């Protein structure tokens, strides 16, 4: 007897959960925080406690056999001691358009997506000194991730939550991407992505030529080979920032 053909999970490109919708009689949707290749992230309120949470909902076609969600949850658990990573709480499943959808519930942290925060700044950018402080906070956090033999895998300004505190920044990373075991190549990509965030923070191509040497020494004209030759690891980038001399 011929085996039955596997049925593919129906493609869902957006969940479109409206604010006020109640899920599983446990969570109220407050707002959508962001979206990516794997799914969408929503701000939720836990009905039993009133505590605000973040829920990452995986598109079924990106989560075959629940493997993507399971790997993501395990990754968050391994990184639970890294302050830059949002703390994972539990996994849930609900039906959306008659299709099982997995979502992971994590702590909700206050702050603003870096892309939105930069858009509110004068000229949609920040000065070099502040941008280097931001980069240091990011590098310090990613160094902790690499120290746990993990990687982020998708660092960009829509995956960084930022909050200014005093003279520095509190940073949280969301939407870590898991494409397999940590490799040196994956960690090097995180390093290059951090440099791209610095470039974006100071205004990108339009303002790069007028940046001080302290910024240009790090950005290296966005030439990947030069960045990796100069720093090699996120730790070396962080140490370089801590030794910066100003004219």
C-alpha cells in the first residue's frame, strides 16, 4: 500500500491579531511588536496576573514539525544568563485558520526598536560619541552570547530594543535566528552586523564622509574583509572601544 503523501502546513504570511483579542483564554493581544521571516512578535497581557509578556508566533511553513520553535526555545534557555537576551517562559499552541501555530512566551521589556528610536532623532541619526556608546553596549551583550557558544544570526535595527538610561543604553535583542550549531562564521557575521548598526546610527552613506576617525576605523568603509582582519571577534571590538583615544 502506497504511503500517504505528507501535507504541507498552509502558508500564513501574517496573523493579523487585533488588539483586544484573547488567545487560549490566557493572553490578551495588546499590539504587534515586529515581524520577520520566521513569524511575528506581539505584546500580550497574561490575563491571570496582568503581567505583560512578549509572544513570538511562528508561521507554520517556517516551523515544520515544530523544529524551529523548539530550537529557538532551547537557544533562549542556553542564553538565560546573558542580560541582553529576553528571558523565555513557556511554549503554547493555538489554532489559527484551523492550523496549529506555536508561540513562545517571554518576558516583555520596555524600550523601543532601534530603527524607530533612530527615526525620532534629529536628522534620523545620533552623533559619533553616542553611537560608539551604543555600539559598546551591543558588543558587550553579543560577546556574552558568543561566550555561551551561540550567535544571534540576524542583527539589524528592527531586532534591537533600546532604552536610554543615564549616560548609557539598556539593550535587548529579539528574534534570534537559528540556522544550526554555532560556527565561527556565524559569529563573524554578528561582528559585521554590529559594525553595520554603527554605520546606520551615525546616518549611513549620507553622513559617513564627515565622521571622525574613531568611527571610520571601525566601519572600514563597510568592507567585510577589513572589518574581520582588524577585529576578528566581538571581544576585540569591545576592547578596542574601551581603549579609544579622542583628539
